[in-house]
C-alpha cells in the first residue's frame, strides 16, 4: 500500500469514528454547552444538548433512568425565622422562611443513583436526597444528594456519565473499567471520586446521612437584590454514619433493603429523624479572590470561610400509605422554585432544570402534577388542558370555563400582582462553548484527601485499587496522574497499591479474580434430577 492509499484509509477510519447527533451533524464539542461567557447562563437554542438530554430522559420505561431505587416519608419543615443571627428577610422574601415556628408540609424521597429498582442499598453510589415543600406559594423542590459536590460541571456530559456508570450495554454487567474510562478523561470528577470511594460513598442508611442541594442557587429579597446560596441538610439527633466496604458487604449478605427498612421502622416506632437546613451565602458576583468558580458544582465552599447558617429543621413523622402512589410516582425538579428563590448561572443547574421536568412528563405522564403526591396544597389555576390521564381541570372557582387563555375580558384568569421587585441580572458577553476559566480540578480533591482520617484514607486507597486493578494501563495511568496532582501521597499510594495487586494477581492467577459466578459454581452442591 502506498502512502497516499494509507492516508485515504486513515481519513476514512477517522470519519467512521466521528461523533454526530441523530441528524448526522458532526459534533466538534461534546464537553460544553453554549453559554453567555464561560460562566453562563445557558441559552435555549442549545440544540445538541436538548436533543441529547431529551433522548436520555426517555431511555427507561417506567423505571427512573437514575435514582430508581428509593424510599420516602412525609413530615414538616419548621422555620427559625432567621438565617444564622440575622433576619431571613435580609436575604430572601420566600414566605416559608419568614416566621419563626412556621411549619410547611414536606415529602422526602431518598435514593441510590445508578442502580435499578431492586438493587442492594449497600452499593457504592451517591444517594439522592430530594425534598418537596408544599408551601403556600406552591411547591418548592430541593433536589440534591448526600455528597455536596458532583462529577461534572457541564450538563452536556450527563448522559455520557450515566452510560459509563451503568451496566455494559452488551453483557448487562457492571464494569468499573467503563466508569473509570469516563472519569480518567474527565479530570473535574477527581474530587467526587475521592469522596465516592471513601466511606462517604456508602452511608450507613438514609436517616444517618447528610444532604445537599449541590448546585448554587440564589435568594432574592423584597428589593430584588440577590445572593448566591448553597443548601445543606445536617442530621440532628440521629447523627451521621458511613460504612466500610467490608461492613456493606456483610449487610448486603443479609438484607438488600436495609436502608428502606430502617427508615420505615424508625418512623413507625416514633423515632422520627430530623435534619437542620443550613445555607452558605456569597455575594452574587464572580469572586475573583477564590481559586475556583463558586458556580462550579465540583467544588465545596469552605465552611470555615463561608459558615453554615441555620434556617430551620425538618422532621419526618409519617410513612407512605402506598409505596407506588407516593414514593414511586413522586416527581421532583430543580426548576420548581417559589417566589424569593431563583436560579444561578450554574450550567449544570440550568441543564438539570430542563431535564428533570421533561423526565417526569415522560415517565409519570403529562398530568403528573395532578397526582396527590405531586400536587401543590395551594390553589392551582392554569390554562393548561387535556393530555393523558387528566384528573381535573385546573381552573379557579369563578373562572369562566369557556376561557382557557390569557389575557381575556370574559372572566378568564388574571396575572398575579408582583410580591416584590424582580431580580434582573445583567449580561454582556459572547455566546461561547468554553470550560470555565478557573477549573482547578485537583486542588480541593487534595484538600479533602488530607482532611480524611487515617482509616478513611486507607479505605479510599483500598477501594480505588480494587476497582482500578481490572482497568487498562492507560486508565490507571490517567487516574494516578490526577491523584498525584491532588496530593503526591494520594497518587503514590494508589500507584503502589496497583503494583502490589499486579504481583498478587501474577502469583494467584485466576483464583484472585474469582467473582460470584465462579464461586457459586465451585460452592454449589451436586444433586440428581427429579
């Protein structure tokens, strides 16, 4: 073959491997949505993102694509009327926070993220912590996880991330090499991996874990001024507990639903779990004094510099009467905010805000908000009509039933009076596809590693080595490089652990790699047919 033919073959091979969308358009940037400046906000004409996430939202029927395995309970949120030592009205006009002792009904759904409906609750996985507040101004959904950060910062990467973490599409077997293949090409995930493979990756149960809104939101006061906020649920009387891998495996051998059972039975016996809602507050600007962007969901806001301020507590005191009707059909969305709460320019938050509600319309149905578990307890009057499984007409008592539009002079619905000055952020930047300018992918991962106790670091290294030892050398090398950049000791220990695992594998051969399938074959007792 001559050089010209070789070159043509290389070009053909490269063309055959080019990523496209379903319209056949080549995708030159699959890492960044288009935003106004590299901090955001995003724009609605992100065609590639919307097509990609819309398809992703419809990948499963009827199980959730993520957060399929869950448990839930009812309760109430009681406001303190303050944020730390200040009146809460200084920062937000949201009514549920204003009055000390005011109670708002809530429903909380806890979950694992990646695994299916009947998967063990001991698997290493982030835990969902989603709270629906039934406020006098309608519903507020605070959707979060037990960990305070996330794997990615751009929503365009979310379907790829979940595909990499889900079972192999051919074998349907969980394969950590797929996950680490994605992570080893996504340096921003290093911090989350550090938490996930430590004991924080397996909370002891749902009652004894913390929660976080993960993304950055805004609070808006009466005059329309805004601050950046992060939300955190901190367990009160029940405390926090995490599991070592060996402890999780022992529990899994006896009960794959231990966390669901623990929550249900605790509430049934009157041992009601409680959490305190805390917020961190920053001024609404770019904060150039920080070495990271405060909108970056892969980062923590240092609680020593930006303290947790208490705003209220939540008590869960009533179990569901029907699991499917309440826990399974409960539908949450990051875009479900009430007056006084607002979005930040966090790209991941803005991407999730489209995706979550789109998923619910597909998974539960067009009228999912008419189901009792999802319906607001405040009056509902819309001009939306019909669709599958319509239960009622969302109209006001005195509304002319013939008028399902606005504006109207014939007895139709009217716009509400403003409750305060609207928050109006200003933007002046180019529309770009760019990563944020202060990614600092490894700094906080190193901080977290150094803050772990010795036993937590030992567990982290052991868990990482156990998962990475089956991965290809290029994946191992990339991950070791990330860990070294986070902290030299971190990278060294993982590298040495993998080297030792390789030696042990060479000596033990296939015995060391025996998994459940081989063990079952060896351990099974022979029997005659009948």
